[in-house]
């Protein structure tokens, strides 16, 4: 018999942690390989985590609503067991503590064995260790997590404030946990006074208070991080898409009858974007420190509205490998899966460029926020008939045309205004030059 670690899977290059929503198995339960053990959630999608081995659940190391870093062991599975093992509720076998030379240390369990009964996640304890924060000081940090738990954000904010105040480290003392578990060595630092609890906020007038749901909280955090990470610049242009509109109106019934799926404007927009990315590959990249990572795969994310009002961004992988029929089917399949809550974790990973259609809701244009770690996102507005000046061999004339605004936000660390505006203009020209006699 052997113990196999079940770890929090990697769900995308920009995702560093996930929240546990539900355990389908408990200690002592038998589990088959690839059988669902738990459900998790990120700011992109909910997902199921399958077992990596057949056996019996030996230990569950985290609770529902815990936020767990990617790659962390979340459960242990005993393989080769003839009968279900008894549930184990304690931590893994004790590990000898490694002393830190020339400094006493506080020994804290990686689970919950703190005299006050307060829970600290392994991530928080690791940050405390690296920053020289002892248990006594850790106990003074106000937690914003479930049941007052200290989150990653809480301790990072505290560390930043502590450095500004020039907190000095004092000699450490040893605090007994009373329970022998896996041990983490944390140097004891200066005890700071506990921050005062914020005063309750009052609202005047007739108001209704609605708590954000989990996905809205995650989206909000993702958007704030994007603005903090990338200096956003937005360029605008407009396109005469009359030929594209008339072509779609002419073929949509035949297309649906032949292909058993509808043709919307989205695959037409994606086709134009893909062609322009091939001309301007620097738009299809990400930034890693001082290195620009140019992506050879063209994976287009498409922002999709959910019934709840939230947005999710499923990704069409290798979009340049599909013809118009293939793109239309990919768009419709992913959109349906998103609205019905059937997207898989892989369906939202690996995007290199994002398209959002603000015109779906009647907006003429928008200033979208970059979907990290990408460097650009393009928004298309509502298509409206307008009188415009049309140049003809016989001279200028005023005609009624189908017009659409396009806007693109881009990361000014990598994409300069000249490249951003040139790429956006190229997309508009691709749409304007659409062949109205194109065959299906």
C-alpha cells in the first residue's frame, strides 16, 4: 500500500489559487481513478478535480471555502487497500523541525494547532516565515476571510504596512501548540498593537444591500489586478461593415439548414482578428518580467454573458486552424456551454487575445479591461445604419451604410500607440473588405 498525494491542479497560467466549493468524498471513502473528488472555483470557471489514483481517501487537508495555492497537496489517497481505511483527521506524520541558527523560533502547526484556535493556511504561514512574522504578531492581524481567517491579501497588506513603519525583529520565544503535527518554523518578530476594527458603515435614504456572489467577487478582484498590472491605453476606430451584414443576411438560413448551427457576427470578427494577428504578432504575447513572450498559438477568448449577468471568457484554441464553418461551431458550442454551466476548466485557459462584443447590449463602444496576462482586448460595438460619405469614381456621395465602432485596450508597457492603432485599423479594413459574393 502507498499514499498518493492529490494536489490542487494548475488551471491556467494566470491562476495561482482556487477555492474549494464541495468535497464529494470523505476520509474512508473508496475512490476510482478519474472519479470526481471535489469541486473548486477560480475567477474564471468552476471545475471538478478527479482522483489521480484508485484507492481510499486517507486524509482531507482543507475545508470547504478554503483558498488553496496551486500545487498544494489537498488530500491523500491510500492505494492498494483491500478494505476502506478508518478516517484520519490528524495531519501527516510529524516532521522534525529544522532549527534556525542563532535565533529561537516559534513552532506552528501547518493546520490549526494555535492556542487561540485560529486557522492559518500553509500559504499564510509561508509568507509569515519569509517575512519574519511570529505567531504572536500573526495573531494581531485582522482577517477578512471566512470566520475571520487571515487571507493572502491580509498578510501581504500587513507586511507592506509593517515595512513602512520599520518594524524591528526581537528575539523569539517558543510557544507550545499542545498538538504534535507537521511543523513550520516561524521566527518571532516584534508584536504590533492590534489594528482597530473599522467603524460600521451607515447608509442614508432608502437602500437595499446586496452581497456580491462568489463569481462577482472574483471578477472584481481580477479586474482590479489587471488595472494595477497594466497601464491601459484605448484606441478607437470605425468600420463600414455593410458588405459583411448583407452577406450574413443572405446566407444565414442556408447556413443553419446545412450546418445545423447559426452563423453570428462573432466568427466573422474572429476571422478578421486572426488574419491581423498574423501580420502583427506582437499583439499576441504576454510579459514575464523584462521578457516578452510571443505566442505562436492564436487562442481567441470571447467574452460571454451568463444568465446571472456575470461574464466568462471561453477560449477558441488555435483559431487560425478553423474555416468559417469551424469557427461558427466553436463559438456556438462554447457559448452554449458557458450559459448552461458546462464549461470545463480547459475551456477558459490559454487565451492569447480577447474579443468582447459590447454591441450585444446596445452599446456603441466601450473601453474594455485587459484579460491578464494578455496584452490586448478588442471590443466591437452595435452595428447601426448611418448616413456617411462614400467615395465613388463619379465623386463623393452620401449613402446609408451599416457602421460599427471598434475599440482596443492594450498594455502600454509592450504595445505602443502606433502598433495598437495600426492593428486596430487593420482589423477594421479586414471587415470593410469582406467579399459580399463569398461562398459558404
